[in-house]
C-alpha cells in the first residue's frame, strides 16, 4: 500500500520520468530517500521511436535497436551523401526502453511506482484520481500546453509528423544510410521534409515531418508518404506500424513555471531543442545533471541556465515563424557550408564560438539581423 509522504515525487513515467527515477535510484546518495513515480498508462506498447546521434558507446547502448553510419540530405537542388563519423545515428524503440526500465526499477526499495492519473500538482502535493500525496520535491513531465499558447512573446512551432514502418516487395533502402532531411517534397508554404530510417533493404520507418504552427489532417501526412514511396521501386508495400507526434519547438521560458520545490522535466520542462525538436538525448544528459544538482540541495528553480544556444534558437524560430517556407533554405545553407560534424556538434550545443560564427555566416544575415532587431527593440 502506498504511503502519503515521499521525499521526491515524479509525475509521468515516460522517457524523462523513468530516466530520472533510474538515475536517482542508482545513486547511493538517494538510497535512504523515498521516491514515488506516478504514471497513468501501462506503457506496454511501442508508441514512439527515439533517434539521436552519439559518438561512441552511450549508457543506453544495450537498448539500441539499430545504428547507421551514413546519411543523406537534400534541399532545393542541393544533395549530399555523408558519413556521420565520429557519430552514429541510433534508434531506441520506446517499448524496449519502458520494459528495460521497469525491470531495472523493481530492484530498488526506495522507489514506489503507482498507476494513477495525476489531476492536480500544487506546492508540495500531487493529487491523483485516487488520493493526494505529499512530497518535498516534485518533478513533472506532464505537458500542459495551456501556458505556452496563452503567451505571445515566443512563437510556438511544432515538429509534427506521421511515421509509418513499411515493408516493400523489392529491396529499395540502404540499411546503413538514413535520409536525415529530404526537402524534395512540395513545401506548400511550410518547412516539410521526409525522414527515412531504413531497418533493412525491404523495411523502413518513413516520417513525413513539418516544422510549422498548424497540424495537418492525418490523411495529408499519409498521402505524402505514399507519394514519396511511389518514387521508389518498391514493387508494392505494406504498412506494418504507425506513430505520430507533435513536439513543441519554442524558446518559451519553461523555467518560469518552476518554483523552489517543483521542476518540470522532459518536453514539459522545455528540454526539447527548439530548432530541431530533438529531445531524447537531452533528456538523457539533463537527467544526469539533475541528479548531481539535487545533491547540492539548492532550490529547484535554480536548475538549468539559458545560454547562447537558447538565443540562437530564439532567432532561428523567429525567422522560421515569420516565414515558414524558409526551413529548406536555412538547412541547405547550413549543410552546404559546414561539415556535418560541425553541424551535429552545434545542434548538440557542444560547438566552439568560432564554429558558431562560421555557421551564422552560412545564413542570409539580413534575415537574422531583422529578427535580432525586432527582439531588441
Ligand atoms: C512519436 C514520437 C517520436 C519521437 N521521436 C523522437 C526522436 O526520434 N528523437 C528525439 O530526440 N525525440 C523524439 N521525440 C520527442 C521526445 O523525445 C519524446 O516525446 C519523449 O517521450 C519525451 O519525454 P517526456 O518524458 O518529456 O514525455 P513522455 O515520454 O511523453 O512522458 C510523459 C508521461 O506522462 C504520462 N502522463 C501524462 N499525463 C499524465 C497524468 N495526468 N497522470 C499521470 N501520468 C501522466 C504519460 O503517460 C507519459 O508516460 C518523439 C516524440 C514522439 C511523440
């Protein structure tokens, strides 16, 4: 039976909630502390496929389902095949992650996991449909977009997509090469691209993806995937799995909804990279940082700082929100004038100022100066 008071309460047991719980449980510092993890779902379906790039073996390596060493980029008549070295592109299926995490977490006595729906989070308490729990510190990965859409200061785009795993009659994919961004699809006034993750010569996950403010009707994504497949010698295909997503791309100050005892984590905490929508690897890294931070006993509102990358993303999103058709051109300039290694380091926020200056110079400077001017004045 669950008790009423815990040292830490984690709301939401998805990517960030499970990783945070696991990292805390593994750290001897938290051995004598009580942790409650509240999740509303069983998490027994493969509801998403996470991909990210990483150099060398990472700490979630055992869960990795597929890796790739090469990639393809296409925008506005500029095509490029490239090696991802020193990185590899990696895929983790969410079901493997949930199952592996659940199994690992049962080993820890300090953790209680419950299947309940959170209805309210207040200072030091979390109410579910069943009862109210009290906690000294609360972490929430439950994303409530209300505040995000109530404000006007920071534009909100979405990385939205439908993904289909297809099996084709003929071999038509290169199993060691992803299509990272293929903008060679009608842009229709937005930033639209195809993202292809081959699993074998006959099988791939294709995602028709937009970086834009408005969602499409489901059939529009599906038609676009179908049109794309018509350009390949598939010999016919079958859809065997499907997923969809809408990930916020914004520089909204998520930190302002935190306080000394409540911290939003994962997508709900603004851990998504605004200019790309990539989140998973950032969750992996930030959950480690958070565990170290907790040992310092500082107010939760002090966790995480906005740096220069937040500012770059701010201008990028401003430019893309103002004219949503510019995405293909922005990414084309980036890939035409910089090495893939530098680009991935930049997107990882691990580049040097010199590399960043070089990347800035790739863009149409006037667009960015205008966006900067508007921000400043
Ligand atoms: C289909 C899809 C594919 C993606 N692919 C990638 C990718 O390739 N690479 C990448 O970097 N990012 C990707 N993302 C973005 C991001 O990595 C994921 O959304 C990731 O799961 C975010 O983790 P999270 O912990 O913030 O949210 P979630 O994993 O969504 O966890 C939130 C949890 O809270 C639970 N919850 C919600 N409401 C309540 C409630 N009231 N009470 C109790 N529990 C509740 C949910 O059931 C869920 O388990 C993808 C997202 C989607 C949707």
